C-alpha cells in the first residue's frame, strides 16, 4: 500500500482492541526472545483491529510490527507496515503528539535498517520536531531519537553531524540518574562511525575505536545495570561490533549474557 493511498480510517470503529494487554504480552515474549510467538500475536491482533475498523489500534499494532520486522530482518513486511502506518498518520494531520512522533521515529528507523536512509530523513525530522517541542530537554526518549538519527546520517556519510548526535545521546543519558545500557549502544555506533570516517580519508582510527569500545564495555559491566530483557537485547546489538573489531572474547561474553537472560524461566 502506498502512503499516497486513501487511509482506512474513514469508517466508524465498532470496537477497540485491548492495546494495553497486547503490549504487556509482547513485552513478556520479547523478554524471552520468543520472536515467532511475537509475530503470531501481532498478526492476530492486526486482523482483529481491521475487523473492528479500529484505526487507532491498528496504528499501534503496525508500529509494533514495524519494530518486530526490523528485528527479524523481514524487509517486505517491515516496509509494508511502514507504508500503511504513514498512511494512517496522514489522517491525523491536525494531531501532533509524542505518540505519533514515536511512530514516525519507528518508521524512519526501519526504513534506514532496510537501506532507505535518505528516504527516512523527513520522518526523523518530524519526530525530532515533535520530541524537542513536547518533551522536557532531559527526556530519555530524546536520546533514542538522537542515536537513531545519527545512524542514518552515518550511513549517508554525514559523519560530523552524526558524531554530534551520538554525543548528544550519550550526554543526555549520562546526565540522568542510574545506568543506561543504551549508552553502550551509542558508543558502539560511534566506534563504527570513527572507523568509517577514517577509512573514507584513507586513515585509521584505531585509538578512537578502542576508546569507544572500552567505554561501551565499562557501561555494559556496570554493577548497577539491570540484567533484564532490555539488557539482553543491548548485548545482542553490541556483540557484532566487538566481533567486527576483533574483540572476540567480549563478543562471546555478550552473546552468553543475552542467552542466559532469554533462557531464564
């Protein structure tokens, strides 16, 4: 479905899906890495939302599907969900909300993941405008925006801009109380950026890469960080970078930690 097509929010809803319960179920499945079951739950409730003409519920399910298909690498379904979500969002031209901005960010991140970084930028910009206007300056969600926006800019070889957004994400999280594993993700992404930027100039960035990976490792090993499903996902995201840069023991350790968490219970 093209985002230019007429959206399906023209019919009056005849009921709503229990989105709160659905999200709780999805969170539980994600925490145990039960990805096949996640897909089954999402597809079931997508059909229910359509049957009820529940466009708001459908949009929430599509947003969850967008993230899910990105995680499992299903490009066709992921981009189809993006297109339909953007179509539904276009029905809410007078509504500017944090929730809609989050869906724009999710769409942009999935577009970027499937090789459409340039096309994703306008949707990152929509999310950025709303987040910076509606959220407090230290809100955790801004760090997620800046980190994801930076990865798209990196893919487009806009290294200086990307570096600043990674640093903003890191600074914002480090200024908050507690320990956030997402700091490690930003440092790992920054390591890749420094490598790519140097390579483009025919230079090396070994010292900068090592510094970033050391800081990420320090964060991942902080005794105050909760070893929960989110931590397992962060370990999975960081592990390939350590392997890429030759830190094979760290890669294996992160994979082990993720598997131990997922296999609990």
